[in-house]
């Protein structure tokens, strides 16, 4: 099922994210996904997130699909040239995985293989263009594909709370022109900035899912403020996490903050994407508190 079909029907689309393990045993991920994420629309699978080597996104997507869930294949340009990217896209289509999220990817210097050579033959915009070409029946070299071409729901990412809103809108426009069907955002902690961005982004006519990362503790928030572009956790939210350490440790405060952000942003977007970072068990409670 392509999630664009749900957007077209006017449904509020809920997705969440899982990260493959650094190994081949994924039983616990499948069990958690079935228990806590089976009620949502689709499950994103990260692709060697933060340049840390893990089990492949495509293999994990297939395992989730076999368990009855709808996967979204995250595909980064960091590790593959255009030949490998197109090959993996055809492999996904052959396996019945038709939702994809196109990412440029974090540089290898951020990960656990400092000596790895980054590829970046394409970026997220040219990857979207490449998928569009494959859908038309030819590859990036202009060579025809055999048989019926693949069809994907093509996703992209935008950072609505970035300091440079105009730059993000320009990037969003380029991605729309390249073929993006929907957008998932970077984590949002400032609903007022998100709302302001969405008022300008609605000109593109593409559905947007607000991105939510559960704020687990003060240290996590301080780290994101210092190191993650486009994210700023306001001081009053950090104070909430400080106020009751036991409540924060239990995850209650982070869940409450996440649900509140969703409630505030929901009237201005077409869905929500929750990046639980190991707290997938808390996704149902967040959605319940958010009124979804």
C-alpha cells in the first residue's frame, strides 16, 4: 500500500521509525513493531543511521512486510553510487515495497567507520529525479527497463524549524519539482515555527508529516541543541524535564511533551512521523494523549 493513497483520501497518516540492529537477529524488533506499531499507517526503516553500520534497511523492510506491516524504505546516497541506488530501488519494487524516503545521508565521519569513503554520487534531489525516471521506464543512463516499470510513493525530508526558512522552502520546492509526493520533517519542538513554515509551504500542495522525537532527558535535549542543525528544544521544555526526575526517567514527561506538540501541529499538517529512538513501546500512549 502506498501511503500517498491515504493522503489523497484526506486521512491523517501516522508513521513511526525503527532502526535495524548491528547484527542479524531482528526478532525483538519485529515483535515490538507488531505489538506497538501495528495500529499505525507505516513503519520507516532507517538506512545505516548516523553512518553507523547496521543491518540493511531493505532486508528489514522485507521482514516487516512479511509480518503484515507496511514498511517505508529509507534510502541514503552516502553509501551507494547511482547504479547501486537504482538496483536497490528495483529490488524494493520486486519485493512489493513501494514506499520510499529519499535522503542524502550523514557523512561517514559521524559514524563508527571513520575511514569509510563517502559516495554521494547523487543527493536527495537527484535521487527523487532518478526514481521518477525509473517510473517512466528508463534508468538514469537512458536505458529502457524490462517490463512494467516500478511505481513508488516518493518521500523527502524538510527542516521547518531551521534558522533559514527561505532556504528550506527553496529545498522543498526543488524536491517537489524532482518528484517528491510527500514530506516528513525533522524533529519539531517549536510548534509556532512549524505553523509559520506550513503557512508558506502549503503553496506546494504536498502532504507534510510533522516529525516528533521524544525528548528523553535534559542531556539529550542539550546535545540536539548543540549538534543537530534545524532542531532547538526551548528552555521551558528542558525545565519540564528537570522538574520531576523520576517522571522524566519513566518517560512520562517526554511522552506528554510529544503528545502536546502533535496536538498543536495537527491542524496544520497531514500526518505525524514519530522517531521513538528505542521507545517504540511509548508510541501508542503518545497517540492516545494526542487524540489520534
